[in-house]
C-alpha cells in the first residue's frame, strides 16, 4: 500500500513516520512517498525519515520526490501538510493583521484568509491529480485553515473522498483524561473515551465526553471549572463557561477576548511564526545529523501535539473498516438538521471503508450558532474568491468576518493582503 505525503519536507514528517511505524501490524504500508517542492528541505527531512525507518528494520520504503503527480500516482491515501510560501508567509500573515490594528493569526481573521487564498488552489490541483492518477484514494488534509480547505474540496472536488483533520480535539481529549485521572484516581485508556465537539475548525465547543459510552460530562465540567477557579488568571471567564456548559476551543479567545489578544500582539516581535522559524532551523540542523535515527525531543516545541496519532489512527480506522468515531472536518449532510447540509463542520464522524459519515447530533445554542453562521459566510466567500480570483468576493469575505476591518478600511487591507502575497496569488493578478 502506498501513502503520499504532500509537503513531505515539513518538520512534522518524522513524527508522522513514527506513527506509521507504531501501527505496521494494522496498517501494512509498503511505500511512503514524501513530496515537496523544496529539494533541499526534502533531502534533509526525507533523509532523516529514511534513517528512522531503516533503524526499525520494517518492510516499507521511503521515497523522496519533487514530482507531485509521481507521488500521487497509485496512492491509496494522500495526506497534505503543506504551507504555500513556507514559514515566511505565515510571518507575513501574522504581521498583516497587526499593521491594520487587527488580530494577526495564521488560521483566522485576515491572516487565515490570506493563507486560504494561497492554499486552496494548490489543494484543488492535488485533488485533480488524484482524480486522474489515484481514483478512489482518500485525501486527508492537515493543511490549515483545515475547515476552509475542506470546504473548498467539498464544493469543487466532490468526487474526491476528502476529510479535514486537526489535533485540537485529541489534545482536548487527552487533557480531559488528565483531569479525570486526578478525580477518579486512575488512568483511563484514550481508546475508551470519546469527545463530542461541534462547530468549525478552530471555532468549536466541546460539550460531551463518554467513557465506555457512559456520559461523564458533569464530572468533566466540574473538574474543569474547579481548575479555572484555582487559577489566578484563568484562561476563560468562569461565568461564560458556566452559562454555556461547554469548554470553548482555545481559538475562541480571539473572538471572545479580542482586545486582550490584540494588546498582547502589539508587543511583538516575536510572533508565533518568529518563534517557530527558530525552532525549525534547529530541528533541520538536528535532522541533518547522519547519526540521528529517532525524532528529537525538540520536536515538541514545534507544536502540533498528537499530530501523528490523529493521522495514523484515522487511516488505520478507515483501512480496517473499524467504524470508530473521530472528530473531523466534513460536510454536515443533515447530521445537524437545522444547519445547511453543505456546511463543512468539525464534528464526530464514523470512520469505515464505506466512507466517513457525520454522526447525527443536536445543534449548538444560539449564542454559538450566530458566530458560526457569520464565520461560515466568510468561509464560503473566501472559497469563491480563492477559486475564481474574485476581488469582490474577497471584499465581502472581509466584510462578513467578525475580526475583519471596518468597512471603510476593507479595501486598504485587501490591497495590502494581495500585494503582500502577490507571488502566491496569481488568480488575482491576471
């Protein structure tokens, strides 16, 4: 079985390789193709990946390629973890917002929009190659903004099986298990637990938790609120959490505490991109060491905890027809009857060979739905802008976003965005 990783030069790749090695019995991988447009980076990361595999004496080989079509050809699964413009583009996204007195972030607001405009055409080209060269293969997208990218795939490549994934849900699940261990006095194996999450990628609320299918959400909320009470400066306003009865996704801080987050960003540098650039330079130096044969401890500084777990668990569940429940980004398809069927949501879904199907669930409270509807309008407009190079759609997207600029500054922000990333936005400069 062949798996292709587009963006194989990512510093995350060694972790992904480790994930495959841990599941060889359940997922009989024979070829892992690492594809990247940066040959130097591919050589460093890919060479390290090859040494990891060789040191374990396993029967699959790691193939390095700068040819996307060759990588995709005949693949059973294609994963995407690319960053158009590399980390410097992320840095520009973050400072783009700050220049205009707006939140600077790589997955939401103006920065998230800029990244989506660069990324969506590239992802759709991958889907096009898959349609021709690996029909029926599944595309598993890790590339941010994951929800937006998956929305584009569902609209413009509906015949290519695709799902968007993120590590936030599993990170939350593991932190909940840590809290329950203190309450119960024992460790609960992760495979016995399921997290109920609903919303959009990086705009979701965690609202249910089961162990062996038994509801333990009241205990989870009690433990979480006790933790917030014990903190001198809790990350969330207690009243908000109590009223909603849910745990907000971290990224909701940009919406609920915009002024506080913006004030912190005015103290940059360093932005998160500035920090990650330093981490990546260090990781690449370590990866280049011919004696290194296991992922270094510094990889944890990169972020993306449980990334390999999310990826390989999903592929294993699909390949083995396990019917497991995973939190993924997928079209609603009526699972939340009150919401549009074409909306890509982040929600629990059943993963089996027959496909990935969202599990029917109740909607979120109106207080949450209003924000979701507003951001989803932004997403749909951004997809149209990215695919067609439509400046008017891009303008409307900024008008719709709750973190966007005032109407009289939208054009200036849009012009800045398009000029800043001109080399990676050819659709707007025809």
